[in-house]
């Protein structure tokens, strides 16, 4: 089997790493890939948003299965284009990918079908947005409707900050068409987790619950990022809560989409708040998370290629997801200045030494090869994962590996999974 993985970040490196362990896969391609992915796959410099070029690549290289990593090509319709040409692909169609591509649409889906979530009001102009603020009260959660590269959500503690966020979207068009409509949501309190399941549109196969860290600084300080770390399993999610997540949230959402004529195939990611009333949906993503995938995939004992192929073929019923009992902790190593301006092209030292740490894995997120050396090429540069018998050991291994890596301006959080490791020991 010949497989193409679309994307070039840490998520895609983790997927490629796991797919490469399947002996029936003859060759893996990645578009565009990165310096780490190139060790297991043939990287082809095709951007993820060039759908025609990606279809041409699939046909030219006789790809048997395409696995789509990022949300942009999914929302743009890459799956539809491949299906029209008769190719198997793991991922949702553009219509189904609206569950991430339109927060207004996904919220309405939840409310129609009783998927637990907070109250919300959609608005396209300032007067109706201001009415929503009055109805919901502080703190205010304001979300751009469309894809905004992880920067379209603002939690405003007071009305003045909420007005600034609304004007940025609706008046100044800070997010372009993605912010032409906003969702003003009820603020939910509790602890946040992410849950992942794969589906062929009818059958739902739970994978794992993960917790990630969005803020750039220790103690959840500073601006939001694409994610600074993650870990799994999550010790404070008890079996009863997990069952509600699979049944009431992911299962009900996938069956709702099928009932509305928008069957969902691929992986569905639910961002959840564990409230006093149970888990409630904050958002959906139509793909694997990043960096959650780097903390999930190493625990997966089921064959990833088989699961992806079964989803694409609509034949998931006979499969089960087996997870190792061991823990995984992923620490994102970032460029100085991220998520704002940062320098690229900096030589990275110590990668081999980091990979020599027992139980450590180094997934490349924003790297390139230049003159035989691996250099930085993004804000999030590496995802360093430690595996161990528990979160404490996994953390130790991840941070030991991080300590062996260096490049100018390198930064990473020091508290990933620290609280969870303490809870696990009690």
C-alpha cells in the first residue's frame, strides 16, 4: 500500500512515524512534510491548500490511501476532490468539515440534537452582537465563525474588552471572511480536555482523552498559541465521565450528522469543558489535534493504517482501539517570540542526544534541512514526547530530552502535566 500524509507539522510527523510501522505499507509520501518526516517518507513540496496539485500527486504516485492532517484542506474540499476521482481518503468532506469550519453551524447542530454545550448567540453586525452581550453577561466568550488559525477566540472579562473583540471581527475584519460572523457564547467553568474518536460515518470508535496547554507561558500565562504541550491519559477523567463523552458528545454528534445527511468520516476531536453538570462542548475539530496527536499516537496499540483504511472504506465495525496503559507527555519546543514574530533558519543542536533518552520521541513541527543541517522553520519547532509507566516518568523523560536540544531563542513550558502527575500520585 502507498500512503500520502497531507501536512508538515508535528501531528503529521507522529502519524507518519506510526504508519511507517505497518509492514503492508510499501511507501509513504508527505506533502509538504518536514526534516523529521523525511526520515520515514518522501516529502513533496506541495502546499496543503493547493487541492489540484494534491490530487495530481495522488494520481501520479498511485496513492492507495490519503490521510489529511490539517483543517484547511479539509474545509476547502480536498476529500471531495479525491473522492470525485475515485481515491480513498481518511477525512471528512467539506460539508462535514463545517463542524470545525463554522462554529455557528456546529453550535446549531449541538442545540438541535441535544449534544451538551453552552448557550450562544450568532451575530453578523454590532447591534445584535451587543444585544447578545447583554443577554449572556460576563465573562464573554467571542469566537470568529470560521478558521482563524487558532486566534479567533477571545475570553473577555469585561464589556470593554468584549467590544474590542467584536469590533476587531465585525468592523475591522481582523480575520477576514472568517470573522464576518461571530458566536457569543456562555462562559463555561471547569477543567478542559480533548476527546478523539474515529468514525466511518456510522460506527464510532473512541480513541483517547487528552489534555493540552494553549497558553505560551507557565501557569497558563500569556497569549494563546497553537498548543505548547499535551498529555494522556488524563487522571481526573473518571470512567463514568469518559462514557458520557463517548456516548453523549461524540457518538450523538456523529449520529446527528448522519441523520442530517452529512455523514462524517475520519477523526472527530471534541474540545470539552468538564462542568458540574457534566462534559459540554466548547468546539469541534475535524482532524487530529496538534500537539495532542503526539501524546496520543504513541499510546495506540491498534494499527493506525488499518483504522484509517477502515474509516475510508466504511468498514470500521470489526475494529477496536487498543491503548497502552503507559503515559505520554509532549512538550512543544518553540522559537523565541512565538506566537508573535520569531526568527527562522536557526541551526538545531542535540536532536540525536534527545532521541537517545529512553522512552523519548522527537517529532518535528517546524523544521527544514539546509546544507545538511536541521534548522528551525516555524514558531513551534519540535514536539518532544516522553513515554513512561506513569505521568511522572513520562514528564521526566520528555524534559530530559528537551534539555539536550538547543537553538538560539529556544523556549518551552516547564509545567506540562505537572498538576496531573501530582494528582496521579495521590
